[in-house]
């Protein structure tokens, strides 16, 4: 027996029943109704009752069953006895259900199917498969779809003694009905190991446990306990060891570097407190101040030839629109709100359309003014402020109509993008009807292209009307910036997408301001001797 000391084994599940021990201890071997007890008693205590031969001694019936060694007789309910106990009660419940259904539907069966109203005991199997009850030990008894008992196994630790007796200690359990992760349980503190056993506790594994942050992947062609440990993929984590699969983090969280827990995502938007936001703000304000300074210079020298020669009122309108363009870039900085989302693209589209249409009006005015100087020209009636203002108003109203249609069909709104960046929540302005934004850009590009074409053909006009050269260059810069903007905008995410649009607004605005007005300011401020009517009329 000593060879089994400390061994572990599996046995069908059983539970202790105090009533069962009382039942055994109060058995009467003198009873004539159960001959098996008399035979067992004589064999167990090596005696005989008066009716038997007397060579083995005499049985009194007062022998104590609990005095028998455990190797011969157990007073606790064995796994076999427990299974028989459950089986008897399962049949009893099935019979009860069977006869209850007969009482309920028997009258109908006798009336409609008299031949089938007799007891059909083969139907008992159906009721037996549906049995589910708790026995007196509190264990649930039921069957699965295959008709097998939903019962687990007990893990037994064998403890032997020098007198060849032994005790079976329950140290764990395998319960198929337990929640996942609790189906196998064992209490290592209850286990008694052999005295000569001085090694570490053996692992029923061919590799180490998978730590949190990884998942098990079974090795092909290897036993079920052999597996690789794969790190959890992005956006997933595992917080327990030996997990079969990783778990998804909530949308507002992402896994840490160890992939064993989830941490909150940071908000991603272009803030006034970061370098990129500060730089954009400083540039926008600097360009706005520069525009105001240029406007002041032109107002101060409004009666000089160079200011009067280039349509003074259109110049003021263009400078004011450029000033507003630089300021509207500030609407893109900071956490998006409903009002800023509605204003930023609409203001950008309308203000830039006024600026570009002003450039177009100046370009056409240059061409018409030159054509009107020819003798007998009918173009003189088109030269004047009414035509220029009508053109600007018409072009701006078309853009305003596109913006109003955008607001009516699918206006922009604040949105939280959880998926574009793995570790951040992008706080953005969802464009709503996204195509409308590109319609606005397309319309501005159309106006800029017309201005460039007209200015390009008018670039060789006499120097008295040479502003067309600067306009052509400014529109070339404008178109280049926004053609480059589209692929760059679509390839970036988060706050960098907003930064690209701010840069495009500032770059195209300063392109127009620098190309058209810096040369004039140079002459007005630094070379006033060139700011004369005679110089403007001079030809190459």
C-alpha cells in the first residue's frame, strides 16, 4: 500500500450524505428480508450466525461497521453508490413526469387514438432526458444532448498508513457545468506528497504558462497541453495567464505596452498649447498684421499714381478679404465645437471666394482698360466699378449658395473618431456631406484658373497695366498650393490634417499678398521716386 502514498487519481464525483452513514450504521443483520446483509456480515467480521457452522465463531449483530478497515469497507458513499443513488432518483423523476403528462392528456389520447392510449414505456426515455433536479446533497443532476450525465470528476489524494489502512482525501474537482476558468480546481495545501518527494511540483505542461499580455496557440501535431505564447495583437489585451484568446479594449481605451491592461486614450486635436498650434496662431496673426499694415500704407498713399492706377477700391476689398482669410485660420485651432465646425469651412470658402473673385475682377479690369484705349473701342462702357463689383458679387453668391446647400443637406458637426489612431481619440469636425467641401475647393480653383489664364495672356501689355504679371504669378502659387493640398490632406490624420489645411490657407493667402502687394509697397515706401505718372506710362 505504501507505493500509493501521495498518489493522485480521478474518481466519479460524489458528495457527502450524513443520512447515508446513519442508514449503514443501523442495518440489522438479523433481518430475514435482506439475505445479502447476513452474508456480508459473516465475511466482514469472520463469524457466523447460529444457523450456520460454528467453526468461525458466533456473530452477535452488535459488531461495529465503522471498525472495519477502509480498504475493506467505507462508511462514506462511494462514487459508484452515488451514481446509483442519482440514477434511481432520475428514473423516479422521469416516471413522475411521464404519469403527470398522461393524466393531463390521457383523455384526449383515449378519445382520438384509443390504440395508442396504452402505456408506452419506451416514451420514458424522452422524459428521462429532460430530467433536471437537485439531489439531497445539493448537486444538480441533468443530462446533455447525448444523454450523458452532466457530472464531473473528483481529484483524490491517497494517504496510506503503516497499518495498511488508507484515507482518500478529496483535493480538487473537474466540474463541466462551472463557469469558464473554474471548471478545474485543486487545493494544493490539502495534498500529501510522499516523504521522499523533494522536487518541485510537476507541471502537466510541455512549456511554461503564457503570461498576461499573450494568448495560447496550440502546436500542430503536439499534445493538447503544448502551445506557443503569442503576443496579443493591437487593440487587444489579456489580463490572465494561459488565456485562449485576447480581449478587445473598450473604444475609448487602448492596451499598454505589456498588453495586460487597457488605459484611457488621449484626445487628439490641434491645441493652442502645443508647438504646432502656437506656430499656426503666430503665423496667422503675423500675416493679419502685415495685411493691415499694407492696407494702411495704401490708404495713406491713396492719391499716389501707383495706388490709383490699380483700381483703389478693389485693392482695399482684396486686402480686407485677405485679412479675414488669415484670421479664419484661427477657427481651425482648439477643440472643435458645433459653432466652430459650422463656421470654419463656410467662412474659409466664402472669404477666399471674395478674394479670388477680386483678383479676377482686377485682371479683367486690366484687360478691359487696355482694350478701351484703342480708338473706336466699345469696351469703354464695361470699364468701371459697377462691372467689377457685379462680378465679385456674382462669384461670391455662387460660392455662398454652395455653402448654404451644404448646411441644409449635411452640415459639419463635432465627432469623436475612435479608430483612426490606436492610442488617441481624434476630436474632429466631421464634414457631413464631404463632397461639398471639395465642391467649394473646386469652385475656388475654377476662379483662380480663369484669373491665371486671363492674367497670363495679359502679362505682355504695356507697363502702364503690368499688374497682370503679378496676378498671374499669385494665381500660379494659389493653384499649386491647393493642388498639393488635396493628396496631403487625405493622407494625414488627426491634428496634422487640420495643420495641413491651415498651412494651405496661410500659404495661398501670403502668396497673393506677397505677389501683388509687396512690389507696390517697395516702390511706395522705399522708392517713392518711381511712384509717378510718368514712370507708370513709360514703356519698355
